[in-house]
């Protein structure tokens, strides 16, 4: 933890980030859902904590109910952070690097955020990928392209977690891999888990069998693609006009 930074300060700064993103979003329900998924909290658990019906949370997230006001957003954020704190707060700690560190690693080609989520099948189709392990499919709210060798050699586990941008529900595209094992090992020892992993430069038959075994433990979908990297980035950026580069 950075000098002078306490858990309460991290939590407060993260709450401000969440509130700003949700209230300023064109689809606040989608932003709410993204953060709930980031903390791996079920709709039923959140609704129970708030003392409302699960359908209320579902209606907000789907847009069936009028967009929540700032007071309701504040209560939902507080509930999400309280639930995570009761679990030990590891995911809140994991955001410290993104909240307090401005420098970017040369291991990261780019981090892109989507306003509207992409499904795994759509991702696989767009990048012409083989599905190594389907895992527990989640909506993907962005993607990060990483130089695997530089990330493993140069980044600490704390810095590695900055690769997630502001949503763990993203595709982590690892380039310059030989077998695919190193990225999966790095992911195994971090508190945050991505929505999907893409092994770039190998086809499905070239990926080490251990990759699938490690993916099965955390139920992380894994794809393999040999599509040109620039074409992948261009194709995925075109998926949504609402993307930002951090």
C-alpha cells in the first residue's frame, strides 16, 4: 500500500470513482451491473443487503426502471463496498494501483473500456479465435492488450492488477506467448480475475494443456487467436463507439 494510504481512503476514492461513472453514464444500469460483477456480488445478495426485492436491482440494471437518482446510487455503492469489506476487502485493495498510480507500463499496449458489454461468443467470432475453455461466461466491458513477456519480467503482482483498467469483466489479450502458461500463472496469484483470457499468437492445438486446467480452477474462459494484433485491436475498437484509452 502506498505510504499514507489507508483502506478507508482507498474505499472513499473508489466510491467517488464508481459514483461518477454511474451517474454520468448514458446507461447507468449497465454501469451498476459492471461494478456489481466486479465485486462478484449476486443480485440476490445485494438486494438482501439493501432490503429490497431482487427484481428492483434487475430492473435498474436492465433499464426497465427509471434511472436511479444520486441517493439510490450512493446506497447501492455503499452496499457493494460494505459487502466486499465484510469479505476481507481484497478487491478494494486491488484498485489501489489504479487510483493512486499515474505511470503506465510499457508492457501494456492499450486498455479500452466499453459502455455496452460484449458476449464471449461475439468476441471469439470477431477475433477468429479457438475456444480453449468456455468457463463461466460473463459480459465483457472492455479489453486490455499486454506484452506477456514484459509483464511477467517487469511488473510486480501489485502493478499487474492495474492491467484490469476499471473493470475486471474484460478480455485480457496476452501477446508474445510461447505456451500460454505464464499469463495464467500470473492471474492465479492475483485477487482480481478477468472475464476472459485471449492467448495471442497460438492456435488452439498449440496452447499447453495446463492452460485449460488452470482456467478450470477459476472458471475463466480462454481463447486462442492467431489474427494479426493490429487487426484485433482495430476490430474490437469498432465494436463500440463508446471506448476510451487509459
